[in-house]
């Protein structure tokens, strides 16, 4: 009845570099101190917002490659996508780089989609280094999906604020950093929501479906993760997801949260929270990866959701389908060991024995190898 | 077929659940804000009309109305351009949409938004994206009224 949707990586690709860039409003939000760069002005010195979005993505890609301490010529492939028609921000950013480009569209789930695809390619030992990137801009998204910026209309309480920001990361087969251990690819789920101002409700069923598939395929439970984080369900959407999961018999505890819900402070007047590709991308490439590098988080389930709608389809009376892709990020083994040895002082006496055992088994392996 | 019916039932139940979950906007404060701002705009309009009649005593009252509207439209356009009108709109809701200033805002804001696509394809084409339906319904309504007037 059920087909497997999860890939468990044998070689565990590593995130060796990451970069995040955000607009001024986002810089004042809850994740402000974690971002690599906060723009002073949301046009980023460009003539139009679309051009600013392209420049943001370009900056993020360059920044991630620099952070990984590799040369641009080492990169095999760029996987990127965004919200605009014909994913122009990504493809126009890609024209300035000298590596292959694959454009992806997963709406706001693009970050996880690109990372899952990149990890699968690297795990198959086909390519060695892949850059994943995505971004969004409040003003371009408003223009494409909603009303002109200066129009004096009111937003309903369920509406969300598209994050101005871009994030990129470099994934490689070797190196130091958080590892991608599993990826669950999601199905397109439509529960018949047609309110374009209520994306959270449209996407929550997709998040539920992918989450159930992930727990089923990997035989894990919510307690196995330090953090389970959805992308941009917002305040309302994440409450709906908690309810939906409870109906399925899985209780999401305090380790569950939503990037969009956490993004802005209460005074920033963003109603249901942040949204857009940039929402989950910037949080992952700043806050989450930094915490994974220090070992504060050991295992994170990152599962951004995307609403696969277009204004044409909704105007023709179509409902809004959603999709959600999940990836599991684990901190590097070296960090894991450091943390456990510092936190569990009582077991210090037992520790040398373990290493002895390991060294014995290792020497055995060497013997075996020499015999072969 | 059963599966389709199941999905339909599931969707109906889900939409019902979501509807109950959505936080309601408080009607009375919103109504009060609209009434306040809408009223202020009308008072300003009346003030302009009175001033025009004071300065040009020989002007016909109907002409004065037209000038009043032009001044109001200009003020709203100007406020849209400097980025104030959308803030008023956020507070007032219908109060700043229903008067003619709202109409002015709905034409100026797309013109500003699409100026990067050029004068013809940007400003001229997109100018009426928001206000278009209002103009069309106005023209259709006046046509119907005209036809009725012809036969009575």
C-alpha cells in the first residue's frame, strides 16, 4: 500500500559552507544576530526589486562558497529556485557563475528540495560539490501574487509576510560540518483550501503527509529529534499541523516549531508570521547550521512546505496544492563526542575502555586488510 | 469513485475545521476606524469645497464640486507617492477605500509599482489592474441607467 519516500544516505553528505543575507526588517527580527549580512536598504543598490533579489541570491552563493573555503572551480553544480515566474532570480544569478545549473521549483520548500536532490547526487558519488540556493523578496512576491505595495488595503489575520532574504549552502562528499543523513520527498497534497491569504492551512496537510511518511519509513518518533522545524506554516498553520498530527496519533512536543512563526517579533506586525523561500532558507543557513556546528542541536528534522499555486490557477477557481520535503541534519561526529564527554563527566572512567575497544577493533580491521 | 467522494468529504471537513480555527477580526474597532477616517476625508472635502466657493464666489456649485474632487484625487495620489496612504489604509480599511481618494490610490499604486517595465507596457497597461473593475461597472451601470432614462 505504501511506497517508500525516504532516502537514507550511506555516505552522509556534509554541509561545508553556508551563507544568509536578509533585508532590514528581517535583520530586526528574532534571528537578526545570526545572519551573515543584513542589507541597509531592500533595493540592495539596484533599480528594481527583482534585480535586488537576483543580486541577493548571487551574494549568498558567493558567500557560501567562501565560507566553505573552496574555489568556485571546485563546484560541479548549482541547484536553485525561487518564487518568481520562470525562477528568474535563480537563473539570472546563475548566469554569472561558471558551473552547471539545475533550476528547481518547490515554492517555499525549495531549500529542502534542492538539498535533498544534491545529497542524493553526492551520495551516488556522481558529483562531489554542489551549491544549493534560494531566496525571496517581499516586494517582488507582493507584486506577483497580491497587490501593489502602496495600495491602502488591509491584510486578513491569516496572511503572512514574505521574507526578504536569500540563503545558500555548499554540500560536499567530504569535509567537516553538519551531515545530511536522510531525505523524505513529499507528495503533492490538496485538501481543497482556496483562500490565497491562508497559505498555512493549505500547506499543513502536506507537512502532515510528509511527516507521517518520514516517521513510517525511518521508524523514528518526534522524540528522536532535538528540533523539528517546518518552513512557513505560520502561527495558524503550525497549530493546524499539531492538531492534524494529534488526530494521527503522534504528539508534537516542545521540540516542534515553525520558521515563519519564529521569524519576526510581535511588534513587527506580520500577522501570521513569515513566509517565502527565504524564510526557511535563511533560518537554516544561519541559526540551525550554526547550532549544529557547535553541537547544540544533534539531530534536526527540517521540513519546509510550499504552496504550489499561481494567480492564474486560483483565479480560474482551482484550489491550492501543497508540498513538503524533509531532510534530517545531524551534527558532525567529532562535535558529538566533544559534547558527550563534557556533559557526562560520570562516565569518564568508562570512556578509555571504549576507545581501547575501538582501537582494538580497528587494529583487527587493519590485520584483516593486510591479509586480503 | 469512492476515493473521490472520500476526498471530497475530507476536504469539506477540513475547510470547516480551518474556518473555525481562523482568528476573527473584531468588527466594532474596525468599523469605528473606518467611520473616523472616512468621516475626516469627507470633512476635508467639504472644507475644500467651501474654500473654493469663498475664493471664487461667481463659480457654479457643480463646477466647484469637480474642482474639489480634483484636489482630493491629487492629495491622495501625492500621499500614495510618498508612501503614507497605504499606512492610512492599513488603519482605516474601508474608510479610506470608499471615498474618491481610495480610487486615486488604486490607480497611482500600480502605476508606481510597474514603472520599471516602461511607460507603455508598465504604467499605461498596468495602471488599471486594481481600479479597472470599478470603471467597468461604472460604465455598465451608467449605460443601463441611460437606456432606462431613454424609455421613461
